[in-house]
């Protein structure tokens, strides 16, 4: 779903919010009697560093915020 002008005006001054070539895919999830939309950020190149242990991964994600 495209952004409206007001949403664009709020986001664009922040600079890039995703790497070039990344796309957001929207898909429908059905679980038992619930149906909802989920979104997935997809890119050709890895966005987040790989980590072999949970602590290293947690630290790398915290540094992004």
C-alpha cells in the first residue's frame, strides 16, 4: 500500500529507512479462526549480521536502534 503525502512528509526527513533494493511484502496469515496481514522486509543482500550466539545477535540488534 503506497504512503500518502502526510506519511511521506514524516518519514523522508529521517533519511533511508531500508537498504536499496529492499521491498516490503504483505501476505495474509490464517491461524485457526483468525486471519491477519503480516509484513516481511526482503532484500537480495543480508540486512542484519549473522551471529552464532544469542548474545552477539542481541547486541547487534540493539546497536541498530
